[in-house]
C-alpha cells in the first residue's frame, strides 16, 4: 500500500512538471524557409539568372516595388511566452540583384536582425466624416428600424417597386 505522504509528493512533482512545461516558449518561423538550400551562399554572381534562382529557391518573398530586378528572400523566427507578446529572435534577409539586360545575378547581400532599424510610426489619426456614437446610441441605434428579409438580401438588384 502506498503511503498518503508518497501520493502527496507525487502529486506535487506532477504539478511542478506541468507548470514548467507551460512556461516553454512557442517558436514560429515565417517567410522563406530554406530546408537544404541557403540563398546567401548558393547563388553564384554572374552565373545564375532569374530563371535558375527561381528554380533553386522558388519565388522570392518580396520583389522591390520600383525595381523588379531586386528580389528579397526573408526569413524570421519569433518566440512567444504565455501571456506575453511575441519577440523577434532572428531575421535573415537575402537581397539578390539582377542585371537589367542579361538577367544574370549582379550582387547578393545578406542582412540580419542586427542590421534592422526601428521606425517611429505616426501617432496621428486620419479624420473621418460623421460623429462618434456613445455606447447607448450604438445599442439603441437599430431599435425600430426595418430588417431585410433573406429573400431581399440574396437578390438586392431584383427587388420590384411596390405601388
């Protein structure tokens, strides 16, 4: 027979183990996920073209807005603890520049999380027309208004004028 003190000790150990397991971070990866390939080292300047780069690594994560000859392969890893916001743990951006005439790789550059900069967002709001409603006005706003039946909702353009 097992002593009650032993059962109590086992229960305490199980509770402690489950509590520690809940504190483990949740890791997620976004963007370009290279399994066996690394764009930073596998792309040969002057040898590879847009077609060969796309064949080796797939479509880029992003293409430059004003220059379609600049491709970005972006990978980032975030870690999230319970009840805390996610924190960025690593980021890798491989920039591949192509020559406009020959479509051959002109330059390959890799940036890391240390190369990033914080951008201050504009705290101003865009003004909109109308006014803000109070909570009571929002709750009572639809009282007495006519509701649309399902038939009228599915075919709004086919409604006939009632005389």
